[in-house]
C-alpha cells in the first residue's frame, strides 16, 4: 500500500514534474491517435478523435506515475503482505483455472461443430470473462472474510 502523507504533511512534486506529466500525456495521446488515424486513412479524423479520447487519461496517468509519484508517494515496505493482495492472488488463480477450462471447452465445441468464429471476438470475450471472473471472485473472497 502507498501513503500520500508523511508525518501528517502532504508532499508535493516540483511544478516542472506536473508539467512533464501533462506534456507526456499530450505527446503520448497525439502519437497514438495519429498512428491509429493513419491506419484508417478513409476516416482519419473520427478515428483520431476516438483514439485521443480513449488514450488521454491513460497517457497522462502514466506521465504522472513516471514524473510525480516519486515525490508524492511513500511506499509501504510491507504493502505486498496485505490481506487485499492475498485476496487478489487467490481470485486471479481461481479465474485462471476458469479461463483455461472455458477456453478448452470452447475449442472442443468449435472443433466438434465446425463453427467458425473470428479471433478478435473470441479474444475480447476471453478478456471480458477474465475481468468479470476475477472481480466476482475477489468480491466473494472479501465477503467471506468479513
């Protein structure tokens, strides 16, 4: 776990580091949006705008992580030993087995039926299933611990 206060006082990064984080976010967003737009030349501006909208927050957050948090966050030496981390590890391990079984059953069903599915749809479905599975398992483990 991380704490943002040390001995009751909030720590701040130099203003230049906040500026660097913002600049990193703008440049990262512009690069991703431009690359995405160039791969779709017939609809450059809509693709550019959608990509920029989706990438702005993660790019800026990455910039903040790189340039700001080193000054503002004190890392807890025992943070990896927290009960929440153990719950997440248990949830992830259980979800991995669920995804493995679901994938195996899905492949078997496709082989038997001869039905064809686009790989992108299958990968999106597996990713969504994984996220939901881990989230539900975490909530169940947390509720059982209470």
